[in-house]
C-alpha cells in the first residue's frame, strides 16, 4: 500500500514537474545575474521553495531594496498558502507535529493542486501520497534551479523567452478537472475575474486578493447550497407528514363504509 501511494503521488505531480522545470531554471539563471553564486542559488531554492516569491525577491534585490521590504513583500505574496493550509487542516490533524510541519514546508500551489483530492478521501497512509508528490516536486525544483544557475546565466534575457508558461499550462490542466460543483465554479470564476482586474497591483498582490475573494465567494455559495438543501428537506418532510395525516384521516371513513 505504501509503495503504491508513493508511486501514485509521483505520478500525480509529474506533469507539474515538467511545467515547473523551466520556471525554476529561469529563477536559477536570474539569481546568478542578481549576484548569487551557484551554491547560494541552489541553497536558496532548497530552503525557500517558493517560485513567485523568489522571482519577486530577485527583482527587489536587483533594485537594491531594503531587506525588511523584501521580507514583507514575499510574506504577503505567500499568504495564499494560509488558505491551502486551512483547506487541508481537517485531513491532516491525525498526524504528528513533525509530519505536519514537513507537509507544511512543501505546501506549494502545485503540490496542493495535485494532492488535495487524494487527501480528502481520508484513506489510511494517504500522507505517503502527499509526501511523495511534495518531495518529487521539491527535487525537480532544486535540480532545475541548479541547472539554471550553471547554464541559464549564459542567457542574460532568459526571463523574456516565455519558458515559464509551461508551468502555467500544466497547472491549468491539473486544476480545471477538479472544478466540478457550482461552489468551485463560482470560486474559480470570481477569483479569475478579480485577478485580471487587479493584475496591475505591485508585487502580485492581486493574486492574494483574488484568492481571498474567490474563497469567500465559494464559501457563500456553499452556505446558499446548504440552505437550499435544508429548505428542500423541510418541504419533503412536510409533504410526507401531510400524506400521512391524510391517510390517517381516511382510515376511519373506510372502516365505517365496511
């Protein structure tokens, strides 16, 4: 069972690894142009493990921004991971603190998208699925950064080549099939529209706001669905009680007729 879950986790994350490789490659190349050496770039991706935050931080480093500003900016960009954590918290509470801390460390956009469906099934040992996907993506990310630091630095304008779109395409292919019920559809549409409207905000803050607004819209739709289901159940109950009452009232009449 453990081996099967690990294999399934690696298989689930593989398409996103293919898409993320060019993006991490670019991060490695840009980090060298920003003044890091190969070791620093690789260790940075190994410990930080956050693509969009790394990319923004590199731009701020190149513009000689204060360290506190860089730290606060990357913190805000990564606030969306709080939403991911809240979504998975109910399904990982049975695990030990070290295991949950490890799972939290690897909770990226891609890992969440590839594992959230499996984690919600609450199968025994499902954390091996998650950890396999997480480590598979993490290794891919670090190796790609290392290659980018060594090779990509020879191309000073590599960020303009559009290689990072591969990750976007792979991510869309993973997420879209999971958008099935109307709550998810509403959340996705609202988040997409909000993200487009706020795309001009600095430091990718529009993505953070869009994520929060999308989750809130999905939450309100979920409440609406629960209320409609409750009202429907109440109507059905009344109809059943009404039918029972009518049958009870007709029984004496039938008895007299006999």
